[in-house]
C-alpha cells in the first residue's frame, strides 16, 4: 500500500525533522524497502523529495518513513496520520496510514530484527556482540528532536531512527562502535543498527536513565544567576563552573580516544589554505543572504586571513576525527560523569566531510558558542536589561574559562593559547548560526549577531 505522493509530501513538509526550506514539497520517488509485518501492515519507505526553495539542480533529499496501514481510524495516532482526511478517502477502499514509529504496539518489531541480526527485505540488521537487548520494553517517542526520531524502550535502550538517509558509512554508528572498542567510558554503549544499500536507517544504544541534559542545566544556572542581586557566577548555588570544567576534561578524553581509534593526520599549509578559502566563500554567501552581516564582513574576514597567515609559516596542523557538531545539547550529565552523544555530525554536511579529519579545536569552538547561546537564550526574556546582559557575559566567560581549564588539564595545552585558530573557528560557527537563525528562528538571530559584534572587534 504505497502512500499517495501528495499525502506524503504534506506529511513530510510539516515534520520537525524535515530540513527543506519554505514552499511546497514535491515527492519525486518512493522506494519500498521492507514489510515488517502484515497485520497490521507496517512498511519501510524511502521518500525522495524536493522543495520549491531548493537551488536549481539540487539533488532530491531522501527521508525515511515507516508507514502503518489500517482499515480503520486509529485515534491515538491521528497526530501522525499520513493519509488524507476521512472525507477525502474513497468510500469503497477506506485505508488509513500513520507514522508507525508513534505506535508502541508495532515498534517492538525493530528491536526483534536487531536482536536476531535478521534480514527483512532490503534491511540488514546487526547486533553488537554481547549487547543486552530486552524485547519486552514499550517504546516512547522523544519529542524534542529536530533531525531524527528517537524511541526510548523502557529505561534501558534508545533507538535513533535516521530520517534523512544518505548512502555510505554513518559516522554516528562508526564512531560509537569504535569508541566502545577502545574502552571509552564517555559514550553510550552501542547495541546494534539497521542498515540498507541506501544508508544506515537506525541505531540502537544504551539509554542513560537518570541523566540530565547539559543544555537545560546550563540555562538553569543562568537563571539562578539572574535571580541573585550581587553575586558572581562562582558564588551562586547554581554555579555551572565545576560542571563546565568536568565537561572539558571529558571532551579532551574523548578526543584522546578518537585518536586511539582512528589515528591522526596532518593538514599541510596548502590544505589549510584551501579550508580557509571555503570559510571565506561561506562568509561571502552569508553576507549576501543576511544584510546585517555587511558592516562586519571586513573584520570577520581578517580572522580568516590571520589563520591563512599562520598556515603560510609552513607548519602542518595535526588533525583527527572529532565530534563535528558539538554543543551542550549533545551532552548528558549522569551519576558517573558527562556522556557525549550524537557523532552524526552536521546532517546538512556531506558524509565525506563529516568523516574527514579536523582540528579538535573545532569541538572546543562549538562548545564555547553553545555556552554563549545558553546564556543569551535566557537573556531573550529580559530585553533591554543592560545589567543582566553584563551578568550573562560574565557567566559565559566564567564557564568558558572553566571548560578550557578542564580540557587543558588532560592535554597539557590550553586551547585559548591557539587564539588565531580558535577565533577563526568561532567566527565560522557564528556566521553559520546567523544564517540558520535568520532562516529558521529570526527572533533568535540576535544571539549569534552579538557574537559577531564581539568577534569583529
């Protein structure tokens, strides 16, 4: 029962995990990979779509949709119905289709396939040797995700279903498995995955029950600071500094494990120059799209020029595998310490680029930007309050320093000592953020713009 293209287009266009721009979505291809059950009928489809806002000659994007087909309306699944409204359905052939990932009565099928290391249609499932997979756990969909759909099975397992499917090695699975093999304690244990000729479809991992999100914890610390009248960040009961330092330690230890698992390389001066050219082109495109960047373009370019001059000195730069999309939302604080999640990288970036060796300061810069975001998002609730703006900046400096000190305690080298490289990477990240927020959340664009003003001084 292949879903109607128009129904699929409408369904995909309104999902948070759809990365396309504004304008109508068109389905240009539907590929059925497997039927997971016959009663009810549950099928796995890959859907190729284009968006009206895509640049000319853009290749269609491929999204995964698990479709459950029934002969009756299922009220509890109405929020994820794919098929048209009942009034539009042929009265002779009344079928209704839903996103099966939201039906806990059928999601156990995926667990069974992984546990058995089974094949189903074009799906090939793999279980990590010795992985504990409990088949009697009901599923619950996480609501906060934007790029994928994750299901918690009880308090022991979580299945990340990749919505955007791309061919080749999946960095998330690759890195988690490799880190587990070298004994890294700072990532969830990998349990298994679902593969296909079109790319990895799902990844089963240990669920870190009892953990708290780094993103929410950091914001709570900012709110505590704002309540206090005269205290500095380190003096508040909700001080995040010690946690930021421990997170720096964990980040450095994960980087060391990545070097052990994947080795290291060197970026020649010519290769560094080529990467700087990419930074310049991205800045130029950003300035064309976001006029607010125009007054700062010259100073921002200077950060890239200084990095190019550093490369011109002829010293190669050591590079390695990194996280690539590191921020507080990719961290969890557990009773045993910080855990780092989601080594998928930036989903919009080609897989080859996400797997490429890079400087570990890429992740450091990402975390510094994330700390700034945590403070300034809370500040959005207090527009025009210069005193709180000062306190927010003080919170960022305090925790950024703590993170770098924790990182340096492991590596023996403070990342703030590589000022030129770190500034260029922070600049590149802030420029990306300005473009993203201008497109997706214009009211948040002031957050990275404040960083642009600081970095352009």
